[in-house]
């Protein structure tokens, strides 16, 4: 898939939970991890998304929120990725932070430089990247 999004996870749809308006999609990715997306039922139907098919989850880097003390809280975000800071690219305004995950994949977040400083982000620091299910875009190959 060619996209400008920094975070693309490919896998197999493990489950589809239908709601009145939105459906919840569970995508099984590398090493058994699951990404949850909440998408409009009409959108799910229009792309033909169903259990057992190959699909990709796309997450904009600006939708990835970083926490350095997530273990101290119960969070409502369905997608939580524990890892370590692998790379930080920072200027006077913004910071792009790449998180190395245990399965050797990465997730990237774009935050303000002030937030990166306030969090004390440094290479190797443990961090949790969180993404709300409504911020996950699903994609499937054209048939």
C-alpha cells in the first residue's frame, strides 16, 4: 500500500462486532497483537470488510498519543502499544517520535516539542502509544 501515513499495520480481520451505527473491527496483526477500529457500518459494507479477510489498519501519526506512565492508569483507548523510544526528530515546534514495539514493528507519533520535553522522551525510554478506535482507518485490496 502506498500512503503518506506513517503507521500501516496489515493483518487478518479476526472479528466484526456490529453496532447500530458503527461496527467494531478486530484486526489480528504481527505476533498475535490486535488493533481495534470503530468504523461506520455503511463504510464497512462498502469496502466489503468481513471476518477472515486480509486488511490494513492506517493510523495517522497525529492520532497517536504518548504516555510515559500508562501503567498507573486504566485507559479507555482500545489500542495501546507498549514499547521504547527508538528515534526522535525534533525542531522548535514539533517532534516525530518512533516507538519500537516488542514484535520489531514501529509506531510513529507526531507531538509538539514541548510535549516531548515535558515527557522527558529519550532513546530507549519506555513509552505507551495509544490510539482511539475511531482514529483507525481500515483498508482492503480492491477485488
